[in-house]
C-alpha cells in the first residue's frame, strides 16, 4: 500500500505542473491591469511604475512564471496585491473555514441522501420513492443563491433563529460557529444530497436483487437486518468513493454559497481576488484547490481498496 | 451511557457559560459595508470603504462639515500667505496617538513626508503641489507650495491629511497597514480579511467625552439584500449604501430608520475624444452628435426609474445641491426633436455606437433605459457589459468609443474636474485638451477667493457643456438603513460614517 500511495503521489507531480502553467497563463490572458485596479484613483506614473516593478509585472511572462514557481517550491506563494498579506497566510486563514463548511455540508448531504436513497430503493415505485425523487430533483434544481436568500429571509429575518450571515471560528466560539455555518452548509449540502440519494438508490437496487439477498430472505431474516446488514454494507462502496470525489464539487459550490452568506472562506477569497486582479492570490488558491482535489482522488482510491479486499491483490 | 450523559451535560453547561458569559453592557456598533477595505495604511489605500474605516480610526488635519465646509480637526486654525504659496497650520495640543506617542508638528511633517516619498504611496498626486513641509513650532506646521493650490486643504481633509504615529510608521514601513496606529476616536483591534475589521474606543482621545461607543465592527457584506437582511435580523446596527429599490421598504419598517444624502460624485458617459485610433469616429470628432445624445436623455426619468427617486439628475461635475453648481446651465429637459435636428445637421439620420458599462444590475438597468431613450433620437446603441477592472483599463488604454463610469467625488470642486479634462490630467481618459479650459481650471486652483474660483468654474463649465467630452447624467445618494436603537447619526455628504456623538442603546 505505501508503494501504491507513493506511486500515485509521483504521478501527481506532472499534473500539478501542468495545472500551474494553466493557472498562470489563463490569468495573464484576462483583460484588465492589476496595477490600475490597485492604484485606483492615483495615477502618478512613478507610483505605477514602482508597483509594476515591485510585483515583477515588467518581466517577461516566462520569467514571472518561473519566479512564482520557484517561490512556491520554497514555500513562498507571493504577496496579495490588494492587502499586502502573504498569500500563504491568507490561505491558512481561509482554508479551515471552507473545510468546516464543506464537512458540515457533507454531513447534511449524507444525512439526507443516504436514508432517502435506501427508502426509495426498498419501496421502489411507491409514493415514498416518488417523493424521494421529487425532493432530490428540487435539491438539484433550486439554485444555491435563491435557496440561500430565501432561507435568510425565513430563518433569520422572520424567525430570528440563526444569524443571517458572517462567520465565527470554531475555536473562538463553537456555538456561534455552528450557528453561522448551519444555513450555508445546508444550502451547499442539498444539491449533493440529491446526487447521493440517486446513487444510493441505484446501488441499493442492484444489491437488493442479488441472489444472496434472496437467500437471506428465504432463511427468514428480518427485513431490517437484510436491508441494513446485508444490502447497505455492499451498496456503500460506490457511495463512499463518490462522496470523497464530491468534495471537489463542494469547493466549487462554496464559491457561491460563501458569497451569499458572507463566509470569509476560500470561495470568497478567489472571487474577490479575480475581480481585483490579485494574481498571486488567484494562483495560490487555484493551485491549493488542485492539490486538494488530487488528494481527495487519492483518498477515494485508497478507500475503495480498503473497503473492497478483492482489489488488494493487484497492489 | 451514563458517562455520555455526564459529558453532554458538562459540555452544554460549559457552552452556556461561554454564551452568557460575555458582558452585555458595552455599546457596540456593527456596520455592514458593501466591500472589504484594502490595505489599512492611509498612504497606500485606495478604497472608499477603507476611508470609512479611517474616519473612525484616523483623525485628519482638517475635517468636512455637513455643509461641505472645511472645519478644524487636528489643526485648529490655518491661514494662507498673500501669494497663496504658504499654508500655516496651528495644531491641537494634548493629542496622543493610539500607541501613546504624542502628536506634534514633527509627527505631521513625518506623515506628510511619508505620503510624498514612500514608494508605495498613492498620495503623491494629491500632494504634488507641496514643495516641502516643516515644523515652524512645536504645534505649528508650514506647507510651502510649488505653485498656489487651494485644493490642498481639501486633500488634507482626507487620507493625505491623516496623521499616523511616526514611531509605528518608522517601525512598520510599508507594512503599516497590518497594524495601523493613528490618533482617531477608535483604535485598531483586529482585521480578518473579507470578514471583519474591529476597532475599540481609544481612552486617550482628545474629544473622548463625545465618544459613546466602545466597539465598532465593520462587516463587508457585498450583497445588498443580504446586508439588509442582516440588519433586519438584528445582526447589524447599520447598513451603508443600501440599494435604491430597498429604500421604500426600509422607510416603512418601524424598527429601521432611513437616511440619505446626495454625494459629491457624479455618474457620466465618457467620449473618446482623442485617446488612440478608436477616437477617429464622427462621435469623437463632432460635438453636435454628442449634444444630440445628451438631449435625447431624460435625466429626471432615470433618477425616478432606476434610482426610485433617490438620485439627483445633473448635467455638471457638481450636483445641483452644491454651491459650485452653475445655475446658468440648468439640467436640460429631454428634447428629441432638437436632438434629431442636431444629428441631421451633422449629416446623420441614424448613428450606431458601442457603449461600454460595468456589468452590475443598476448600471445595466440604467444603460438599457438610456439605450431606449437614445433610440428615439436615432442612436442605435450597442451595449457592451464589461467587468469593472477590465472597463477601467480599457478606458485608460483608449479601447472604447463611449464609456460609462462614475467618480466618487471630492470636496473641493477641483477634484471633480481638473484631472479629467486638463491636457495633462492624470485621469484624462477622454484625452480632451483645450488650452482655454486648462487656463481657467489652473486659475481656479490658484485663487484663495471662492468668488473668483466660482467664476472660473462657471466659465469652464460653459465650454465643456458645449464641447461635451463627458456627458454628465446625475448624482447618486449615499443611503443608509439604521436600527432605531442608534441615535446621533447624520449622513455626511462625503459618504463617510462619522461616529463621534453616535449612541447605540441596544
């Protein structure tokens, strides 16, 4: 297994290099001058020239790329053009926020998606199945921004149960932290819940029609034992791996959800950075996201192997 | 199970203590802002919201009154020399910076020099007229100018005049923004980017008896609907720049108060007169077409439709409410027939033109209204929605024919006109150049007599209204929604949130 992991990590290096080239060059293709965006209403040519020099924007693009890459290899992701903060420090501040949000969203997604998927499979083509499918369809088709604003109006403004937006660190005030992330996590989780429900349903249906389930039934086991111990365990395999991969989707969804609920996480960082042409921040954040995605893929593969002993033979 | 129950009870008890444990007596004000501020160094920053934070944190040499007059703050009195080239200021005594460093003439000299020489400084053009600044006494400074420039006072009423602790500035250099130390009523506590900026009352503030708040939290919440929802849910005490479409619902809410004031800025359409090859078109060369376009617009209707009546129609760089507004040039009524006649005179039945604008909701809506108004006069306007940073660089580079952008405005009239329209103006993106206008605007800058200045601006305004390199459309308000528990707040025409005297009896 360690050899397998090491091999996979080695393969990730060229992938990351290609991603870094993409991130860097696409960014340069964007119209809009970061120095003008930065200087705002100040147009003193000497200041503009100084800033251009300071952030190496006068160097050829290739040189800028290698300088940036060299910095990253030594742990220096550059400095935010907008606030002068080191990019790594910004990422360190924002990443835990988004991870918390993503984990809570995943909790909602699993807590809603799996039971609904099981129910829909067990009572296939009944009112329960249709209802579960209807809920899933709603979860997939309601846009996050709409659902988010409606929830704010209902839960915060009318009922006054939860704060409308903002964020508190879980280490500073755990109760408030959970309160502030509850709604955004729910909004983010609903879309995924729908996907998980659909996967659970089809996976369960496959297992429920297997021979050994019929045998179990013939032996007179209770329906509950058959569904939970015999079917669900086997049906879980594709769901676990898919959930790991869905983390990537969670990050993408966080971009929008964080905007609505003003959560100072990764998504909000990247949107603001793109609008301000804060090159170093955009590059750093996208690269980190790519690394995260590659790691989650690896985790999915490892989980798959751990859960399915038959696959270990090939390692 | 028993152990689990004990654990749960203990955790709940601890959390309850944590929640109720906070003292509820201190007066806090939470302000929802449209954007996050950039670097918090008065020498380097450029955002509007940054200035709002400074208003509570950094006192300036002079301040602006509700009537847009220059009033004392850290400087108690000042006078100009007869030739207008020397400005002497008497400074307030007994003032301290947040780090305890005493405020004196040396500190003023250090700050002004820092603003003029720090390589990262964005204050250089604002202080371009200053030859040098020196301490002529412990509490007196003397600015010597290269040429007469009355606008300097207005510059000193903003970031260029915010005096920072010389000790902190020397220690932190260009990183001053990570821990700003000024001499305002509130001092910096912490900042979490894109989340909050927290200030607390400065106990040694020179005017501390008028400060009734203990803590200020600025929360950037870009979405206006969400910002207002936070206020209604009680998570904010004040929301700045609420959208015009929400004004009516705020007014009808018994828990909220609404306040607005017309800002000093303007909304305008910039015509590419001579900025690169794209200027070579009839619209850039023939002023009759531009006049026709202007006449086709119903400015009052725009204010009513797009801004729900909260904006003010205008046709000059200064709002009609300003003392600098030229009354001889009233806001024109729409006249489609005259517009058509002017177009015919210029040799066009119809005219196709591309107009770029920022891709936000209000601007898009406003441009669509203008598009249909201009269509009646024969203009076939193609709208090009552009993301703001791109619009800015396209406008500077001359990659446009007709472009919509705003100016946040300055207290001194010079700041709304000189740099946009003089031949060598720093933001002259239209590249209009008229020596006669240059002379009038330079003369206005040099005179310390407001009557003389007004005459010059009026004369320049007449020429510009005829040449029309910039089509002024109107003036936006600064609108606030405030919780009824907050008292003592009055909106300032510069859009800043002044907190001295404000109370929150929540």
